[in-house]
C-alpha cells in the first residue's frame, strides 16, 4: 500500500503503483490540509472578487468575469474544451503514473479542491480504470493541459478508457462520476504530470539499466582482452565524480577472477581504446546525469503545480505549471543516453571487426568463413539506432511557440522532450541487447578460458552459442526481454 501525503512520493512508489498495481490511499494529514484549503477558497469566494479560474475565464480570457450560476459549468467546460490530444494512446503505466502524481500534488493542500476529487483519482488507480490519453497535444505550459483533461473527463463521466485493448466510454464501468465545484476542473488539468510521469518511470529504470549496461560493457572488455587497470580505484579517486567512481567499482567487481584476463596479463599492449578504457568516465557521467535528474523529478512529483494556489494568507497566481525544469532535464538525459549509445555501438563494431577484435573470428561468424556473415549486420542495426538517437537528441526545450493569444507567450515544450527521451531510451535498451549478444558470443570463442564468475553467469543467461548463420530475431527478443525484466525487477541495483 502506497500512502500519499503530497510530500514523500518516490520514483519507486510511482513504479509500484503504475506497474505493479499497488493500491493507494490518502493520508489523514493530507485530508486535513485539503479540507482547510477548500475552506479558505470558499471564504474568498464570498467576496465575489475575481479569482483566476474560479470565477473568471482561462488564459487570454482571464479578464472575463463568470456569473455565479455558471461556475460549475465553467469547470466542466475547461475539461471538455481542453481534451484535445491526438495520436496514439499512452501506455497504461504512464497514465497510472500521471493519475498518482496528480493526486499527490492535490494532496499537498494548496489547490482548493474537495477531498472527493482526490479520492476519485485514487479510485481510478485502485479499480484499475485507465483513461484513454492521446500522446500529443501538450506544450508543457500551462502544464500538460490536454493529456490531463482526458483523465479529468473520466472523473466527470464524459471520458473514454482503455479496456481489454479497446477504447470504451467510462459509462461502461461501475465508476460513479462527480460534479465539480469551483476551481476543481482547473486544478485537475493544470499541472506537469504528463512530463513528470514519463520522467519518474524512465529515471527509475535508467538507474537499473546503467548497471546492467556496465556488466555488458565489462563482458566486451574481457572478450577484447582489455585490461582492468584503467578502472583502478586510485585513478578514480583523483577525479572523484560519484558516477565515475561507482561505475569503475562495478567494472572491478564484474571482471574479478577472469581466466581470460590472467592469460594476457603480461602482453605488450600499453593501453586500450577509449571505448574500453573510458567506460567509467562516460557511463559515470551518464549516471551522474540520471541522479541529478532524479533529484529534480522527485522534487517535482511532490510539488504543487497548478494555478492559482490557495494559501491561508490569500489566493496567489503564479507559474508553477511551467515545465521548464522537466524539459531541460529530459533534454539533458536525451543527450547523455545518445552519447552512451554511441560508445556501445563502437564496442559492437570492435567485437566484430577483424581489424581490431584481437583475433576473434571475423564478425564472430561460425562455420565456413565467407559462407557465413555472422553478426555483421547487427552492427548496421546498431548504427541505425544511434543515428536516430542523434536526431532525437536535439533539445525540444530550445523552442517556444506562444499560445492563448500571447498570454502564454513562453512554453517549455517539455512534453515533446519526454516523448523523444522515451524513444532514445528504448533504442539504448536495444543497443545494450545487441552488445550483450555479440559480447557473450565473443566470450565463448575464448574457450577453454573462462571469464569471471559474474560474467560467465550472465553469458549463460544470454544463452547464445557460436553457430553457422541462422535467424537471430527471436534470440534478440528473448535477450531484450531478459534485460527489460532485470530492469523492472530492480536487478540493476547494487
């Protein structure tokens, strides 16, 4: 059971609720804070002074006062008019993550909604009702209006959900909708949860992926007769970036006890190529980027991101819905992962290329040379993935297109930043998979010598033997699923 209070949600909590279907409840303290903020809002409404989004229009229409008898209709209208997303529907885990993080933001007690609004969001999670949310339409300020509106439309009984692979109306479930009161429609749609949901899940997964990718890289190092001396603790301690120190320690752990290493310990080679020697520096920088991003994301998923916000002293309009912190974070991660993928592709080539693969068979082909091409074309696939990553890593946050008649004249484009990041992440998982395939085959070509116990265990899990040419697509899918399962189960964590 995950208990939300607006203050202590973690990326691992988001994973547990969105993917493992853990139930969620609202803390007693959060209920108290929500009720108190509602009382403050209702008191201010008695004066009938203009309060943005409560008794006024939205965006460029903020100066239009709405009659008292139309305020409920106003909250319904903002949801229906803003549900303008297009494209494919988001996966279930992303939608559930959005709902959880939105509920946690409201639980902070600064939005002025009633407790029942938060309870209805949690009911969607606990009953496993997944709103149908199109992936495109947000510019990341004012928040993620379009995707959040598709979730909110379900709360009021107007939306569509995903059920058994089909899009159906919420009325086909036992969910009882509610009529929203003043400000509640705005509070449901004005936030950064599309962006933060993507980032929460991907940052959580990346922490696991980096360690798995380091194990695969260590397998390549040993197969290519590399030396672990570059990973010596003394080298890292005089440039003590935390990620570099951590990755080097993993490499030493993974390579310990390798017979292959012992067999060439006194060879005349002075040092290895950068793609072997500088793994701590490159993967370490990626890990530091992930950890920095995690701090941003965990701060964000425990923030009040709608507007206006309700304080005891009064109701204040501001800009906490602006997605710039998340947009920059996603763009930074995209660049980091693209660089990591570039290094992976170069090791794949080094394992296959007879000019530099330290005596391994050309392209790791089994059987008759020339008749068999081995893994030659897997490097082509890796190159294609890297090229796509380079295109996708152009920062979305470098752009801004004014919206709402210049009222919202600078936007973050963070939604596109996280969507691109997801594609890059998927490509990097594929690159790690390809390296795992070729590195494990290369280790087997070093028989009768064996690698370290940890690497040998991984090679056995990959379970590929040198052979004459055959279709390897099914093996690729199996090994990729193995890596994804390790990520989801948290096996990448030390």
